[in-house]
């Protein structure tokens, strides 16, 4: 089990990912999930140090507790964005990139079902898979954000609401379903006071690719 406070300190990025630059890859990226694994098993699994796309990751089974379990803010005090799917999620991630390290809930044979970001990074899937609901995009927040706001500015509307829970879904299926070859949204999450970091999530669909970028 990773101590999340220490984990965040160790992995604090020196620079944010160039999000807009990453968005330019939407129309050309066709990289499948990297299968770098343990040489003792022929390189067919993610081993103990998986790489998804070009993003080094840690295996963290407690993502299952954070998203869909009975996790508490005391257990997980770090805001975490996660793509969640079925057993095929590892094959449905076209690319992931960003500041090390990301998180996957399982090692071995690449069969992770959750891919999490705690640092700046991006995840690309196909728009058609997102439209069919093959994956969800969920955000975990510590208790300090309760009572804050989540707002979206997009080409399909500008809703906002109060943060009332630690774990909630973000609208990638709605964005994937929007008409037109290009759809984008900027989601901003703020705590009730100035002491919490503002989190920004970009969701962009270009052609048949959909990219989520996280800027904590």
C-alpha cells in the first residue's frame, strides 16, 4: 500500500504537461498500450513497473477501494482522476502521457481495469468506445473540496454544481455523443476556500479520438 501523502510529495512535478500541445496529438495518435513487462515472463505483462502509452505507472490495487469501494478522505488525501472500464480497458487506452507516475489497479498481463492520474497527464481513448459507455471518467476528491464547485465551459453547455461527494462521474459519454467532428470542454473544480488547489480537466473529441487531460 502506498502512503499517499508521501507518494504525492515524491512525485510532485517540476513542470506541468503541455496540455494544448498534447491536444494536437488527437488526430494522429494511434499508439496502443505499451506492454513493457518483466523480462522473466517474456515481456507480456505490465510487471511491477507498468508503462501505459509513455506514462510510467505504479500498480495500486487500492484504486478499487477509491472508486467503487468504501474509501475515506483520510485514506486517500490526493485528488485523483481515473478512467474506469472492464477487463478490456488496457486494450482500449490508445495512449497515456504525463508526469510520472500514473496508477493502475492491477499488474500482470496488462489486464488493469482502472488507470489513475495524480499528476498532470492525459489519457486517449476512441470516441466510439466512450460513446458506447465502455469506460467512465471519475474524479476522487478529499473532504476539503466538499461544498466547493465543479463547473464546465464547453461547446455543448456550461453547467455547474456543488461538490457533495468524494467520488463522482465526469461527462465523457455526453461529450462523445455531441454532434460535429470537434467538441471540447474545460471542467474546473474548486474547494470552498482558497486553500484547496484548483483542478482543471480538459476533455476534447477530435474525429474518433477523445482525450482527457488533467492539470491538478
